[in-house]
C-alpha cells in the first residue's frame, strides 16, 4: 500500500514538474541584478506608478521584481510604495540572494502550498489516499499552474502561509499539546498580514475565533489562542524593521496599515460578482465599460465543488452527516473567506485560498454518502 501511495503521489506531480522544467529558463536562470536593477528602476519611474502623462505600462510581475531588488539594496519600503506590507517582497529579495533569480522561490512556495493541502486533507479525511484527490485537483488545475507562468506575484508567496495557519490551527484544536500549534498558527497569520493587505489575515483569525464560539468551547484552548494572537501583530511590525530604523514610530506603522486599507477600499466594487465567475465563468471586469468576459483558467470542478460544499456545510448545521472537528475548521474558513470575496471585485487570482477547501469538502461529502449507503444495505 505504501508503494501504491508513493506511485500515485508521484503521478500527480508529473504535470507540474514538467511545467517547471519547461519554464526553467525563467525560473532558475542566474540574473546579474547589479546591471538589471537600474533597468528595472528606470522602467518603474517611467511607468504608470509614477508618470501621469503617457506612462509606460509596467506589468505586476515586473513591478514586484523591481520592489524585491529595491528592498535588497536597502530601500525603505514606504519610500517607494506601500500598497502592501513589505514581507512578501523581502521574501522575493531572499530569492535573489539565494538563487540570483527573483522567481525561483515561487516554485518552493508552489509545492509547499500543494503539500500543505495534502496535510490538511489528510487531517480532515483521515485517509492519505482520499487526501490525494483534492491535492491532485489543486496542483494540476490551470489557475494554480498559472502561478508558475506569471512570476513573481505576491499571492503565491502568501498562499502557503494561509494554508499553514489553518493546518496548525487544526492540529491545535485536536491536540492536548495545543499551545505550540497555536503559537505556530499565530506566526503564520503574522506572515499572512505582513505579505499582503491585512484584511485577509483578519478574516482568517476571525474564522478560527468563530470555530470556538460555534462550538461553545470558550475555555482554556480559546483563551490560549487569543493570548498568542498578538504574535501576528509582532511579525507585522518586524517586517517594517527598516522603516523603524529610519525613524518611523510603531504608531506610524499602524498608520500605514490604515493607508493600505483605504488604498484597497477602491476594490470594494461589484459585490457578489465572484459567484458569477466561480459558477458560470462570467468575469465582471472593473475597468472601462465593465464588460463581462471569461477566464481561461476556469474549470467545471469549481461549480461542482461549490455545490457539493454547500451540501456538506448544510449537513454540518442540520446534523445529517457527521462532520469532523478538522472539517468544521475548514467550513468556518470557507464561510468567512466567501464573505470577504463577496464584497469586492471578482478575480480568479483571489480564489486559490478557497478552491482546495471546496475540493476537500466535496471529497468528504462523496465518501460520507458512500459509507452511509453501505451501512444502509
């Protein structure tokens, strides 16, 4: 059985490994940033980020490459732009230091995200073979593979920390030695809010607090979790070390978060359109005449998994099908993140923190029904 599992696991990795190999020139080639950085800097100052009249268009991935190189050379994060917290760009800078390529570390985050989904699925489904199903769909779907073709961006950098936070929380609520897991979870939430806009991390923490409230277990574990959550804020402050060294106060750092909030508030348009995208592949664009387009990364598994997940979540509240504690954590996250997705613009780039959990819930539902049918005979 062990050999069969290893064989199936390896089969599921074939497509992403082949893709990485085909992109090896861009992902692993050595870049001389001493000569490349001035080119990036010149492109930035002539781009839409600086110029108001006739700017050059700088793609997001080129912008992130510039920011990573700028941070590497000691630039204060808030002196260029502070649309996002700086940790994600520091991690991209680390990729330059270690691999002389800003994109190489994204490959590590890609496979880390997939492996964490396997670990979470195994915690929920209690069967490594079943856990291969959501893992296999996730790591082979076009949206996730696309993270390797358009690099570097911050979403793939943030993703494994979201998954790690959920995994550590599941381990904490199901373990007697819970404190170490909650501490690790708090650190991961800190990475989440230090890489991109803090609201996602806030909803992540709220989903975990809601788990305790719904379970009505406001006891020692709940208090311990609340007590370690400030670690996340400490991680955020540490990500601004260079800014503090240059004379900014901690209160200024919190003021920057307020600016980031108002910056992203402009994305709170076209509420609920994400569901049109998720179910029907109708992408409501937010520029020009707001035309409805489609996204080539859409797959039919999305609406199927959403429908099955709704059934699974409903069964949790009506007590028709037994749901494990780990699955209840997943359900809480799916509900809270769905609320967050519903209030803003629709984009498939925001779906990776949701989709694998829909696959896990769907797998759980199908095999619960199969087991129930067998017992009914």
